[in-house]
C-alpha cells in the first residue's frame, strides 16, 4: 500500500507545520513533511515538496496565496486545505496538537480510505 503523502505549510516552518508533521509522522499509511513559505523558513517550500504531496494543509490563507503566487502550476491539481490556525502556538503545544488533529483527521482519513 502506498502511503498518503501529506505536506504541512506555515511561514517559518518553526512551530505549526513541524508540530503537524510530528503529529502524523508515525501514523501507518501516512507520510508527513513540513515546510515554510518564508525565505527565512527553517525548511523552505520547494517544487519537489509540492510534487511529492498528495494532500497539502496550510495554516493560514496567506500561505495559500503565497503558494499560488510562487507555485501556481504545481498546485493546480493538488488537494489544498486552509486550517485557519493562527501563529499563536509554540512547537508541540498541547492545544495546537488538539487543533491540528481536530481539523486534519477527517480529511486525512477520508482520503486515506479512498486510496
């Protein structure tokens, strides 16, 4: 069985998207990565990341807009969801983990069952 490749995006790839990656990285049938849209991101989003992903979650609408501006052709046929999670949390904050699970589980499990 091929894993569902899930990419999480925030600005700096410092707190939100690495937390989401960590939450999902040991789930059977899921392969998770994270990246940031900023030039100063810890791991900057690349074309390779986008091509790898079956499903992309961005933390805020501004991340989707940045991806549209920088990678319009690459994201054209990708499943992309805005989670509306503000930059108010530290890495692995228990509240952030709960929000990530609550917002991503229904989508991930639905797509995983379709695979």
